[in-house]
C-alpha cells in the first residue's frame, strides 16, 4: 500500500486533497500532519477517521523529531503546511517566516535523510507578483510583494536548492486563487458569503477592480495529484483555470446568490502592497493531461450553497479570535468606507 504524507492536511486545500485521495486511490494510506492553528480544523476531516487508510497526527513541520516518526517509508510528501492569508502576514509576518520557510527547510532535511522518493511543494502564483498584461510562465522571475508571498517564495527557493544541491526529488505547483468548501471565513469569497448571510457589510478593498484567476479547489487538487504522479522531477507547474474576475464582479455575484442588500457593499481603504492582477500560463500542466472542469459561475454557486448549508461549520470558526482579527482589520476601514 502506497504511503502518502500530507502536511497541512486539515486546512482548506489540504483537506479537500485528502478527501480526493481517499476517494480515488484505494491502495493508498494517507497520513495527515497538521499543527491545527486557527486555520487548521479537524472538522474539515470529519468522518475520515472511520477509514482505516487514514491517520491524523497533530504536530508542527518544524518538529524534526516528529517528522522522523512519520516520514520513513513514505512514497511521496505533499507539503500544504503554510500560513497563507496576506492580510494576516501584514499584521504578523514572523509566523509566516517560521512555518513557510523554516518549516519547509526542516521538512526538506528529513525528506532527504529518509530518502523519500518524491516531494511536492504546494505554492502560489503570488510569488510572481503582479502582472498587468499577459501571464506568468514557470521560468519567469519571482517578485513577491507581501510577507506571505515572500515566505512562500523563500520556501520555493529552498526546494529548488535542495533539488539542485542534493538531488532531492522535488516538484513545485503554483496555483491561482482557490475557492470552495471548507475555506476559512477570513478569505475573500467565504468572508463576503458569510457576511452577506449575516447581513453585515462587505468590505471591498480599493476600487474593487483587482483581478484574480479563480480555480475551484477540486480542480486544483486533481492537478496537484497529477503533478505528484506524472510531473517531471525538478520542474515547476502553474495551475490556473483561466477564469479571471474582478473582485467587484465576485462581490456582486455573491450578493445576487445570497439575496443580500446591495447597500452592504462598501469600498474601504486598500491593503498595503495589494497586487493588481495575477495570471499564470498553464501549458505545462495541460500537457500532462489536466483541464479545468468547473467554470467560475458554476463553482461560485456550489460554494455559496455549501456555506448556506453548513452554518454549523463556519459559525464556530467566526467566533472568538476571528472576531478580534475582523475588528482589527475592518472596523476602522468600514467607518471611513463609502458605498459603491
């Protein structure tokens, strides 16, 4: 039985990936390692503990001793473990450096020590920075503009260095903005969806015209799995759906889908270093046989429906520390905001 280690597997993309693996890979044993920070949630993995092929371990990828207990005999490691929210990275960059850079370094060291045959680093298109026209290719230089993207870029460079210096069998995926079930309410689409359901203002940064390429999480998971199985060692693979949308378009679609009052949409002061547009060329991942299956409007309907039907999941997440974070991020902005 193939042994697959998924770090950060209780997070948004990681948990969707684990569920997909257990559905599609009957001959796989999946071990999830997750620190269970605020964004790591065991409820994301609810029901999987009944599957004998699944095992959960609570722990930190910075813990070399713990990695020594988990990694021997692994056939592949998928590293989803990361601090990921740009806004939080502006407030507390140190935790991003520790997890995304130091944690990845520790994981690479142990991967090398235990001769794991394959290591896949799950990264982001944000490492490239902003592009006003065209799309970034895998060979383009990286120019991160936030502490989050800089920490992910640092991890990518370590992965490349371990491949070049030590021959570690590594690959990197860089995906565009994900959305779908189990995404933490601090992120754009679930924040606006849950705020709309609760009748709260929708705080839209700047002029609302920043552009992102959105990919439904299950389509991204299929691409990551494909790279893990068939990707060429040492290569980087961009993953994107080609579904570019402005933030204001998405906000209006969410209001339409939830029936929210249009007056809730509020333009607020922009965040520092806010990239204008992301776009990635996807020729390499398509050459492996991958294609996007979920058009954005269809995926957004599914996502909003999921949050409507799973209030018992997101309401506890929006309590406690999230409310403190929300007040810190948005109270002042909303007071000075203006209706669109």
